């Protein structure tokens, strides 16, 4: 089984207590407080290895971790050690990667509305590739690269026209999408690059068909479309593109009913399509985010108040919620949980785990069967490594949680918990109000 097919980190053990990376979760909660993001290093490194092995037949495969899933310096450092490059979408992500000591030629700058400031920063830091999303950006990148007297190596982001069966908001490859060039616009942009945009060096094509994908076939189709486009560009313009970026998207198992394909099955779909279309692509890029970091992460919460609606549900309120994990309220995402300190309990009931934020929609898990929870119990929600911290907010003026890395019974803080002073540090009271 691939790591993305596990709900829990691979080092999770249920003995007297629940442990991850050899660390007792109640101890972690006590020591660092809750809510607490916990990242298991062995799970993270394990999936990196799976990706490397699954694609080993490709001499030049470039694994680019999609930083948007979780971008903190320690995580970047580990992925750098594991041989990954980085898919970035903002000055903030580029800066984090740069400050983590990464060779910037391994970085790709992606995004549908890059600003001039961000492009300048990316050029200054010498990122390896730009994925050009639209006409406006192509012109701007050409101009800004020219001002610096350099040529930017680019991929063209295309919309391949594949619909994946995933949530509407996280689907990107369908024809009516805000991302990338429509296939009908490819001739125009390629002509512009050849005739006018001399500071752009076209290396290949890029697509991303969506996220939390469960069907290998989608990748097979995507590679087919990219291959056909590359072949047609060769025939029409005599340009042999060397690079194909197939994006990210491999799903993970949040609950028992989720059935994502393994990394090996993903590799098989890509390989079969490459053989079928028989084109020579020296370099293939992958941009996995969720499947790399999600299974490695869990969030610990402390239970507080509870309420039984007469003849209805029982709500148990946790000390976090939609500000540290907006996915349930945004996408109706589902999760699996366990009561850390009641492994031996035989007394179960069905409860709804509610968040602490002032919004009725702030529910983390609806109707889950768990050991009877009392105030002070520690709840572990699994598979929260991706798109939790990275989409966290300070709603209700609550401090963002800390994050710890666990490995071999050791825990290290990798993101400090915000303080009340952090919350007001950017506030300014104009002098005229200070009377
Ligand atoms: N490459 C591109 C161009 C992308 O847009 C994305 C994700 C990825 C790679 C990484 O995809 P992954 O392997 O993580 O599926 N906030 C949503 C997910 C949004 C994904 C956006 N693009 C969620 O929480 O489900």
C-alpha cells in the first residue's frame, strides 16, 4: 500500500497510548499546547521515496513539491534533502524556499496572476522555470527579463479540457477554467514567442487537472493531450519541446471510503500513455502537494464544552476549527479522528466535532462514532498535513497553532504558536485617534 492510501501516519502506534514518530500524543499536547499540528518525518520521507522509486525508469524526472500544500522552512529543507524541486506560486513561497537554502534552479514559478514585483523577485533569485499562464504575463515576463538582460526559461500552462470527479472548487483542467491557455490559443502565444518575445525560451508545456484525484485514467488522458500538443508543435513549427509538466493532484485517504490510486499506479498511467503516444520527452515534471504532506500531518485538539440538542445531535466543541482547518467548511471535506487518551474505552457514542469559531458552519466532523469524550480529552484528526496550516486564518482574532516535527521519539518545534502580541503587531492607531 502506498503512503497516500493510509489514513494515519505510518509510525502511528496504539499501545497504552497513541504515539506518532515514537512521541506520545498526550505528552505533545501537554508540552506544546493545542491545537497543535504534528508532522511525522518518516511518513513524509517515505512517500518521497515512493515517488522516486515509482518513476525510476525516467532518467530525467523532476519532482516539484507544490509548496501551496504546506510551506514552512523545515518541511522545505526535508524535501530538498529528498531531492525534490519546488513549485511556487507567490513571492512568499519563493522567499521561503530561497531562505531554506534551496538551489533556485530547482524552482518553478507558477500562478495565474503573477505581479511584476513577484516576477522581478523570481528573476533576481534565478528560479529555474516560469510556467506562463496567459498573454498578459507573457508580455510582462518578456519585458522584465529583457530589462535584466536575461532570458527566462518557460513552460506554457494549458487547460487540457479534462474534467475530474473531484470537488468543483479544486478542479482546474476543465475548459472553462481561469488557469492557463485554452488549446485554441496555443498557436497565437507560440507565434508571439517566436516573433516578439525573444526573452522567453520555450521549454515545454504544463497542465494540472485538479486535486484529490482518484482516477488514474485522468492522468493517462492528460499525458495524451500534452503529448499530442507537443507533437503538433513539432510538426507545425519544427520546435521539439523537451519538457512536460503534468502537475499534481494525486488523492489521499481522508476516510475509509476514499480510494486514491497508489503512487505506482499513477506512474503506470503516465508510463502507459508515454508508450502509447511514443514521444520522446527528455524531462517530465510532477508537482504533488497533498499526497506528499497530507498523510504525514495530524492535528491535536482539546475537547471543551458539549451540548446535546434535545432529541438530536451531541456536539463536542474543540479548541480549534475552521481557522486552522477550513477544508470541512469550504469543501465539505471529511476526516477521521480518534480520542487519544481513550484507546481502551468500550463506551462509544456518535458525536459531532464542532469548531470553536463563531459560525454555524464551523464543524470539523459530523456524526462520528467515538469513545465518550469528556472535557480535557485530546482528539487527533488525521491527514491534516496539506491545505490546513497553509489556508489557516486568524478568524475571531485567534492565534495560529504551533507545528512540531516528530521522528524517532523526538519532537521539535518547526512553527511557533502565534502570540497575542503577534496578532496586534501590524495594527496602527493613527495619531489623530490618540487623544
Ligand atoms: N500544481 C498546480 C499547478 C496546482 O494548482 C496544484 C494545486 C498542485 C500542483 C498541487 O496539487 P495537489 O497534489 O496538492 O493536489 N485547497 C484545496 C486544494 C487546492 C489545490 C490547488 N492546486 C484543498 O484543500 O483541497
